[in-house]
């Protein structure tokens, strides 16, 4: 195991700088944890050949300026832009999303999502794990496994030689890596395998697919041969087939390290330049394209990190810059999946830990108006919007609504549990799944196992 320093993760509104780290290299996958992980996955028995791409907008994107605009509200609520009509009546959208406006039939809005906290860490923990558990800015340690970790344990990879759970370029929740994306009490072996780097770079490569210093394929083969020797010796003591099964799990671990599947999937330079242009020639667009390559190759859950959404001030220039980038990558992903015949097998989700206040502030952040910059929006978890599409989820649908000021759900309230249960339904995982906590007590993974029926 090694840890690669990726530099600063940016400054959040609490004033803290956090560093990003990439953990668990290829050598870590050659140990005992990987075969044990593979064994548990095979025993899960799931059969649906579906995958998930989660586009995580770290910092909190505002629903009022993207997918749930309120043009008839007072100006301090309605904000800067006026919505445009999309392909689907009732699915109006920001004018900064013109490309998405043409494909709203492919995905749906969940406009009535809420969890009622405006704390970055509490919101991130609830969206990624569904649990409160007292997590906050002053107590930000992970307390429960993230959704991708459960998917990795229960489903495993869709194709041999690929990691089940990947993050591009890394998994980060409010500057914590892997933060609330991690395996926590079910084990670090269920943390995502992170690509690192910049997929938009001409020299992009995945260092974690290289063997650790001094470790060669021949040495790995020698180690595997020695393990096989002991396994054969133990077979006479093991009549239930466990030792024979371990041969298979060890082989899969070895294939990941030395086989071509993952290396080929991470080689984004093989993509048609015109398709790369469609996603956008920037880190975010190419990270999203890489996630598509990974699920196509056999990964089951891919998390794409798009950070920098904590806009307490200067919201207009920030969104003028960021939203067109998001527009290109969302349009690129959905149209690409559709053209490849993959849309029914890949669920795409986009959202963050919470939304932004419906009422815009004065740009002062507690000081004189505009002393920090032009107006922005603050933290808001009482109403938020996620988009979901593909993987058998119905497109062109609006689930729920917020009140006229966008402050709270007006109809059909939806919780993070309902979002997770929908993901589990798509993947064929029983949403009534339980795990055993450190005290030995059974705990429901989802306190409410009800999926969003309108999407299924």
C-alpha cells in the first residue's frame, strides 16, 4: 500500500485547506483483502448487468439556477437567469444548459429531495451514506460506508480483470479522500480505485496500475505459485471446496494487476477525438468520458469528482464558467451511452451534498454588501435537485416539486434513502440489506428501503 499526495483540494467556506491523497495502490490489491473481497462479491448472487456513474458536484450546486428555476418568484429568489424550455414540457432548464435542453427525455429531475442540513459534512454524509450519525463540520469522520462501497461488496465487477468501484480522478467529499465514499466498517478493500491525474492531459496514465518499486510480474507469479502450493497442500484438509474456490479469487486479483482489461479501459487516448470534443476538452469532461470507458469495460460503480461549488459570492461569473462545462459532459455522456446501446444498462446521477439558499445574499458574507464579491447563495439542505437517468430509470419525468420560493418540497418529498434504494433496485441489490456494526448489532443499510417508484 502507498499514498500519493495529489496536492490541495481547494479552500472551503470553513476556511480550511485539505490535501487530497490517493491510497491503496496496485500492490495492495495483491494481498489477502482482494481475494476475500472477490469471494464475498460472488456470494452476493446479483444478476442484473447494470452499472452506475455518479457525477458528484462537491460543494453544493444550486437548484434554483440549474434544474428548478423560479422565474415568477421575487428577483432576490429568482436569481440572475431565466429558464428556457427543454424537449420535455415541464422540464424547463437554465439557459446555460442548452445542450441538455435537447435531451431531457433521457433523464429525470428529482426536485423534491431534501435532508434539512446546511452543513457540508453532514450533507455529504447523508447523501453518500444516507446516515446522520452526528457527522458535522466539527465531527467530520466517516461513520458509515458509502453507497459505492456497498455496491462493490454486493455486486463486484461486471467483467473479470476490472475493479468494481472506481473514482475519477479521485473520490473526495468536502476535501476528505476517500471521505464518505469509503468502505469504512465493511473494510478499506471496498474503497474506490482512483485514477488520479488529469484525463485531459496528453500524457495521462494511471500510476496505480504500475507495480510497486521492486515488484515485478515474475515476483508476483512466484508469490502466486507459492500460495497455490500451500493451497494444494490444504485441500486434503478441506473437503468443502473453499480452497479450490480461493484459487479462482486469487486468479481474479492477479488478472487485475497484470491483465490488459484495466490498462485498456484507462487508456482514454484510444477514444475518437470527435467524441472527446463532445464531452469537452477539460479535466471534467474527460473524467466523465473515462468513467464511461470504465463501466463499459466492466466496472460497476464509477464516481466522477467535480469540485468547486461553494459559491457564497460571485455566483454569476462562476456559473457562467462552470455550467457550460457541465452541460457538455452531461450531454456527451447521455448521447454517447445512447449511441452505444448502453443507456439501459448505465444509471447516471448528478448532484452534490446539498443545494444553495433560494434567496440570494448581498455578496458580503457577513460584512458590507459586496465586500467579498457579487451576490451568491449560501448552504441549503431543505430542498435540492438531483438528475437521474439510464439504467432502466424513466427519462423525461419530474419527481416532486418545491414551493413557489424553492425553499421546501411542496409535493412528493424524497430522501437520500429513496435515491439509494432506487440505485439498489437498478443493480439488483436487496434494499433491506443489513450489516453488523462494531458492537455486533445488525443495522439496516437503508432506514427507508423504498425506491422512487415514478422512475422505475
